């Protein structure tokens, strides 16, 4: 009987130790999962929009006055490579290898120009953003990160 009692105690000790190790590892695993799947909690958002005028002025200056501002509200920089910005009609701009510093923003202009840290250009020859439109920002996996809709003078935040 003493061998059976010793065996039961050893098994109980092993099981108790395994349970403690498993419980200690659980919070780290759950925290890692939260970091990988940010979803609607992304630090990258659409912060402002300047849509085109009704006159359909196609000059380079007019096209560059039309923009969507993407902001990184977090402290760490984010590489926007593969992120896309689309309008309601399906026009799409895909970010190349672009690092957006923490707590900074970049304006995505419709027209042509030289990309900088704070301004990038779609190199289009016609207006994209109408007075009734929706801008949708997706990450490099196609997940919707943020949307912003407006209807004439009224501006709606959805995100």
C-alpha cells in the first residue's frame, strides 16, 4: 500500500506542477494574441479628408488639394507596405514601402508629386474623392482598419 500511496503522491505533484506552469503561461499567450490581432484597435486611422470641388478642375494644383490623411496615433512606427486606401467607386491606392512614424501623419494626395515623409501622391489625372464618398483603409491582409464617410457638408466618422 505504501508504494501505491507514493505513486499517487508523485502523480498528484506532477499534475499540480503542470497546472501551475500552464496557468502561469496563459496570460502571456493571451497578451501575445491581442498584439497579433489588433483589428479595430489599430493605431493607424483616417484622420481627415479634403475632397474635390464640384467644378472638376483637373489641374495638378486642384488634384493635390484633394487628399486623405492617414495618422499613426501610436508611439511606434508602422510600415504601411501593402495597406490600401479605396473610395466608394473602387479606386485604390496601395502604399509602397512607407514607414509612418509614431504620432505622425501622411496625406495621400490624388494628383502627381514627389513623395515625402508627410505627403504621398497617387499620380492620378482625375479627382477621386467626391462630396458624397467613403474612404476605406485596409491593412496588408485586406482587413478593414478604418473608414470615413461624408455627405456634402456633413462629415461622418465610422471607425
